[in-house]
């Protein structure tokens, strides 16, 4: 490391951070096949940094799952898939760690000597998914073929896999919550959802997701609910904070009117999962992360 400790950053260095973060977030979220020649060359350099002989062969798979199955069957026969995952080098999914060192490499103009040892890993991360380094063989998996997310950047897809690889393996996710394999039907086969099925689900988080997918409005039409509080929005439209019981859990819902009129002059009602609060205003303020005492709805409309 440098002999002189970095005590502060200049304004120019601080100004670099947003673009640097954007670059590495894009690396971590990238899809598409790798340039294998770049990855394999960088892997040889990484072995050299570690004081090892370069691998004699390379193997490529279309997903980390396919790679781990091969490793389980041919290399680490006594390991389970979870342990094999834990032993991986995460390539693009090490972006958060590598971004930190890359930033200080850039602002020091490469004078922090040991960071150069990570350059091969950075090259691999920019091209490749998870990989495994063995004595004579390096095993690589491709990046995803598809990645879908919500406005907050969380893995999310309403009608398919949120993360999908070239061999078809992937994950279903609802606003960042990974759907268990045995419950993937709540996205792929939504017509099976109904109030009874939702209420029988023991996992509270899955119940809430099922309810959201099924639709609060449909659920309210089929079950009784309690009105907790009523008020009006900034335009004078009525709102209600409702409470329903789903299984053993009480769930609160905000009922709001659409700001735009329908062709017949009426306003369509929408039902949204409610954040904590004693009335619609407080619940809506909490959904934006604001103190209700200072929250101005018109600023978020």
C-alpha cells in the first residue's frame, strides 16, 4: 500500500464517485455472453499473481448452476451445491468490492501498488459471471441473458424470471424477494391464486406477495374489511385506510382515487399496500420515507 495514508478527498475526486458507481453498477448488472479470450487471459494473470501455474484448460457453462452441477459430479463429489456456490469467485457480482479498490486505483493514478494485483479480477468481472479456480482448470459461467428490476433496482418481474441464464436456469423475484422454487407458480400460473389459497400460506412475506399479485381490489371484493381512517388528498379526493385479516396477519391498505377522470366522469379507485400510519396521509408519507408532519403530497404527485 502507499506509505502515506489518504486522509481526505479533493472535490475533483469526490465528483468522480457518481460516475464511478454508475460504471460498476452497470458491470454488476450486465447481461450477455463474455469475450472468452479476455477472461481466459485475465485468469492466467490472476493465477500468476497468486503464485500459481496458469490453468491447463478452461471450461464454460451457461449458468452458475450448470457449472456447480459439473463440479459436484466431477471435482468436489463430497460437497453439496451450496458449498460449491460459496467456493466460487463471483465475477461481475464482486462489483461492489472491486469498485472500491478500482476507485482508489484511479484517484491515486495507480500508485497504490497492491491494487494492481486485482486488475485481472476486474477484467474478469467486466466480462464474466461466477467462476472457480482449480489447480489445472478454471471453470467459468456466463453472465445472465436477462435481468429485470423494479424502479428501486431490486430484482423483479411480474410475468417471468427476473434473472435468467442462457440455459434457462434462473430466479423468480418479486420486488427483491426471491420466490422459492415450489412457489414459482404464483408468477407463472397466477390463475391459481384466490383468497383461500392466499390465507393458507404460512409464510407472511409470501402471503403479502400473493395478495399483491392477486390484487387488493379483488381481495377486498371477496372479504370483509375494517375502515381505520378516512381523509382527503391535496385535491380533495377521498382516501381510506383499510384493514383486512389475511391468515393470522392484519394487513393495511390505502384506498385512493385516481387523479384523472374516467371517460364516464368517475374516478377509478386504487388499492395500495400501506406503510405504518394511523391515517392515509401518514401511510402515504411513510411510503415516500417522509415525516408526515412535513410531507407535502403535491411534491410527489
